[in-house]
């Protein structure tokens, strides 16, 4: 079984619809976490909505690792790197909690229990997401064209997470200065990565960029999620699931 996670139901709306189209979807609440069991692309899946933030994501991931063989987290993020623009896809090759600072006891960003600052997604899952993302960004007509977004690109690299919504130029600048290789910022991925790493569960993270993380979003978030993100999330996840189950 593959576990799928998103922070918000709107981000997973097309995935939920696709599961319903394939057959019965069973809903269940475990430790306060809403779960949906069904199938996607012919593969058994469980979809969990984490809610916003690292604690909520870690709680949901802790439930999910007991149910699924592999975890995929999908959703939106803000861009940090100049080359990353709204509509682009970022596949994580590393994840870090940018607001974790245990100095002077331990180095900045360091998780002493696991001896890591950066968490590495599982290569086979990442490769499936990369291939699926490449296919998704090549789709024409591009859904984002309806909102004036140019044809997207796929990126791979560091995604950083924290319990702070980055919506000002100053905050974004600080992150770029501290972590110059960070491509995007969000609020859940690194927490999921920590849980999966501790549990020995394969995982991957992919994000579609909704804005430049500077308080001057070029698109309306709600419209972006419903018009672009939910559709692209679906296409990438389905593509990745097909590749993983074909291995």
C-alpha cells in the first residue's frame, strides 16, 4: 500500500475524486487524523490529510507509516531560489527544518536523535516523482495558462520546512542567506521526512510552487489550488504510483 499525504483537502481534491472513480473509498479517523482508503491507478492507497504545520504533519506521518509501505507528500510551496517560479514543480532531494535551532547544545538545524540536519528522500521514490513531474510539466495546454502562468519547469533539490508562513521579503531573504541552496519553503515536508527516516519507511516529497514567498503572490492561492495545483498534484502522484508499482 502507498500512503499519500497533503496538508489541505483542496490540494488533494483531484486525487480524492480519482480514488472515488476507481471504487469504494473508506474513511476512517485514527488518532484524530482523517484517512481515506481506496485505490489509485490500480494500487491500494491510503490518503491522509495532515493539516498545516510540522506537528500536525508528524502526527499524520506517524499514523501513516504503520499503514503504508511508501509515503508520498504532495502540495504547494513558496519559491526561494530565483530560478523557481509559480507553477514550477520542485522534487525534494533533501529536506531540512529551517526553524530548528538547538545551539549551543547542537549545531543549527541538527536533529540530535538521528544525527542529521538534512533528510534524504528514498532514491527510488524520488526518481519516480522526477519522471512523473517531467511528464506533468510537458503537458499542453498547461493548466496554469488559465491564470497567466508560463509553461512550468521541474526542479530538484533542497526544500525547507518550518512553522512560520513565509510571506515577507525580509523573511524570504533570511532563508536565502542562511540556506542559499534552498529551492522552496513550506510547513510540513521535513517533519514527514523525519518520521519516515526514523521509522525506516521509504518516502518522497514534491511541491508545486504557488508564489514567491514574499507577500506579493502573483496568483490567488485558492484559485491556484483549484485550477492548477490539485490537477498537477494528481498527475504527478498517479504517474509516480504507476512507476513504483511497475518496479
